C-alpha cells in the first residue's frame, strides 16, 4: 500500500485486497461491490475472478488432487499481472486452494506456495458464515464443508487478516 505522505495515509495510491472464505460466503459479491465502489472513485481496478469456478465450468467437474496446483498457480498469475498503479480485488487466492486441497485430499503441499503468494496483499478479508448457503455450481460441496473451510481460512497461521460479515440485502 503506497501513500502520498510519509506516516499518513491521506490518499492511498494502490491497494491489493484478497478475499478468502469458505464456499458460498459472499466472496464474489463482495469483490464485485468493492471493484464497483473503487471504480466509481476513479480508481483503475483489476478484479481477479475465482479460477476454480471457471475451471469447473469448463471441465464439467471438480478438480482431482493433481490438478489443484495448476488452479493455484493460475490464480496467482492473474493477481500478479496487475500494474503498479492498479488496485486489485482478488476473489480468493491460492491459499483457499491449498486449504481445500488439504481438507479434501489430505494434501498440504500447496501451503508454502500459497502463503508466499498471500504476502503480496495489503489486506485480506475472510468472509463469515452469516450468509445463507446457496449452491451455485459444480465446486460447491454443501454447508457442512463450508463450516470446515471457514474454520481453516480464519486461522491466524502467520498471515494478517480481518474477518468480514454481514447480510446481503436483496
């Protein structure tokens, strides 16, 4: 995060925000809202969509263990492609891929890569469980998995984050 005056953040020049959380906790909606808000303020915003969602739609299935690394790497590449003056809203990061790879397949091998990537963000918001679960595609496992995913994502294991919650008004 860069500011115009030393010691004071009177005007933030750049911001990189990561959204983490279990499935169906409002990450995509929050990412859309943040990007729209910052664009309305005249910021150039890059909104990196969830690669897993695209992958499942394209392949017509959920990924197998050996395919997780490619999804995590693509998520990271898209976030890293921003230019220095652009604001970034990442609708998840490789850390969620690592968490689910560990939860579902017992594979913890993606954590080192994911935690290294996570360091590039100025802010990480972890969405809460107060939004009703809604199935929205192939990668959605259900409310029971969502709770486990949320607990894993909200653990403070060496990375800074804030918990985010609220109810969307329709």
